[in-house]
């Protein structure tokens, strides 16, 4: 009998300590604005937004032919209609948008390629053939095969068009957002009137952002905020007649006071260090907000040995909760598992608040546990969101697409840095499967219910600590044989000097082995009376059946 081929496992990437974020952003509401303040802000945002749209159009027209000369020409054209600093902020934002569109375009191409590969493979299989764990099988019916063949042609056409656009440097950008643009054709479904949609569309296309300048007064010459909270704006040239302060500036009646990181912001402004500002309008609430942001010096990442010195908190990310478990420095689970739930339904603001609340609970739990680092999977579902990846599993595809892995990772890293907790990213391969295999059953008791996610958190923590996931082999109690029962883990097939296969010890396994062995007749077995008397160590003579 030929030996079954063992499943080939992919290479596990070594864990690494995630560097701390290099940027900081705080926000405060502009309260007490007058009617004139609101009018001036709208005029400035609309005027600069129109210039930003024209500059983005020019940048997209340049494509891959962009150079420093074309950049300088665009900036010079904007300077006369605004100012040199406003022109610099607009062109920088345009370049960021174009670069982001290029990255999204590449991700879209990868998704199309994954879908084409899956469809091509499944269409090549016989109809109704079953798949394996490594590859899917054929489609269930001829009708489904026909519809998928048409979809393959559609995806191939889209892939060819996307590749041509990328080679030519063509990108598709919507100032204001593609989702909001599509809502214009589905106002009833979006629960918006035309005037409400128009207000949101215009406010999203306004531009009121200014880059910081180190060495300038209070860190910004365009949107200036004093340490006392006074906000003033350098008006563009066509709107200079609205100024209420010298040098073409407009001072708002509102003052800001940053409750979070206020001291750090004040120290930067008093030292004339660069601070960038953004003013935006929330149409739903009817409020103006001011966001201040600045960069931090790069901090050297702590060595992995230092992060593992006091143990690790392994965290498994799921669709509705974090599953966490504390491990000591040797990889042993300590205490009880922790679960921190969140709800990702509803608006984007609600989802973001739920994520921040769950992360806050997780960080407080880790601080109380006394660990210095948190181990988490380096999740990235960019390649898993293709529609063809999981076939008919529509709810599972929606589950993966709904998990905000990028935002969750960014939030966790930034919030953990404030708590002096390091983040160790590990390869997510086989953590759920091996954790369930080696840790779920041993830790389950009458007083503790272990889920598959809890076991996965232990596997993640052990991998972050540099230990193998499966449990350590227990030494023999009396001698080299299995007199005290089977060992916890048997040696692998390739281990030198390994022992032979142990026979099963359970009664059911012994009976099964007896059935698969040599055929026995009833005449060669002793009666039940003999077996019972032998087990009681008493000699009782009983007649045995004669065999011929």
C-alpha cells in the first residue's frame, strides 16, 4: 500500500516588533463661530477646493511623465490665485491622492488575478468533482459552469484594462469619494434628499489644509493657532478683502483647546516647530472642527528579547471580539482567557468607536496582567477579498470584507505605544488549527470553557515568544516504555532513533485490532467464566470446547 503524501506546509515568517507610529493627530471643535466666520470658511474652502480639483486633473493628465518641472509649473499657476504656501499644500495633497490611487489600482489588479486563477482552475475540473483542502473542485452543475465561464471572460477583460491603465499611468480618482458620488443615483436608498447630498458633496470637496513649517511663528504661517487657542487664516488673494487683521489674515471668533495632548501641542507651538492643521465641516452635525497633526522622531524599536522578558499577551482577532490569553516567558498559559467584544455594524463612526473601546479594554487588561508586549497576527485580507475565493460562502466573504484589519492594526499600534506596550506581529498561518489541536482540550475543565479562538490566542502568544505552538513532550514516568500511558507528543517520522508505533491501549481500539487481525473461531477462545476467574486470580477448572 502506497504511503499517503504528507501535506506540505508553507514557511512560517519570523515574528517582529512593530515600530511605533511617527505621527500624532488631535482634534477640537470650533465653537462660537459667527455668521461671518462661517461665510468666510465656506468661501475659502470652496475656492481652494476648486483649485485642488484642477490641480488633480493636471496631475492625472501628466501620468508617468510627471517631473519636478511639471510640479513647479503647476505650483506657479496656483500661486497667483491663492498663495505660495496654499499652492504647496494643494500640490502635496494632489501627489498623495495620485500615489494612493496607484496603490489601490495595484491591489485591484491582484484581486482580479486571484479571481481569474480560481475560475480557471474550477472550470478545468469536471462538473461535480469535489475539491480538497488545497484546491477547490469543479462547479455543481452545467448551468453554474456556464455562468462562471462568462464571468471569467468579464474578469479577464477588466484585468486587461486595468493592466493597460497602470502601464499608461492612468488612475481613477474622485474628489469627495466614490461612495458619495454613487449615492447621487440612489438617494432613496441612502436616505438623502438632493439638497442634503449636495451639501455633503460640496463640503467633502472643500480644501482647508495647511502644512507645517518649522521655524515659522507658531509652526504654521497659513493656518496659525497661538498657544492661547486663537485661530487665524491667511486668505487667498481673490478673498483678501474679507480680512479683519493685518497682512490679509482673518481671525476667527472661536478658540480651540486640545484636551488630549494639549501640553505636547503647546510645547511645539511655543518652540515654533512644524504643526499641520486641517479645518473641516461636519454636515450631519452642522459643526466645524480643527485637526492638528505633527510628526514624532523615530524611536528605536525595542529588541524582541526585551519584549518577551515578562511574558506575552496573545490576541486572536475575530469578526466580533478579541480573544486574549496571558502567557509567561516560558510559553505557559496563566490565568483565565479574556474576551473583548465589539460591534462592526452601523455607521463608520460607530464602528471606529467600537474598535477604540475594545482596544482600550484589551490594553488595560494587558497592563494589569503585567506583560510588556502583545502578540497579534499580521493580518492582511487584501488577497482574500476576491469574490471567487470562497465560492458560495457569501456570508463568510462578507465577514472577511467587513473586518477592518488595516484600521484595527493602526489603532492598536498607536494606542499601545501610549501605554508603553510593544506589539509583536506573527505569521497567522495555522494558528487556529494548531491551537485547537494542542491547547483547547487540555485547558478545558468544568470551570473553564475554552473556545477555538482562545486556543488560537495561546498559539499566537507562543509564536510571538519564539516557542513552537504544540505542547512540550512529557518525560516517561518509570522507564523508557509506556508503562504509565502514552506520552503527550510522539516523535516525528524523521526523528533519528525514534521508537516504533505504539499499539492502542483502549478497549475499543483493541477490539478493532482484533477484528482486523487473523480470523479466530469460537472454539479457540475461553469462556466468559474462565476470563472472569482469571481476572480475580482464582483457579477454577472449567471445560473448554474441543477443537478439531
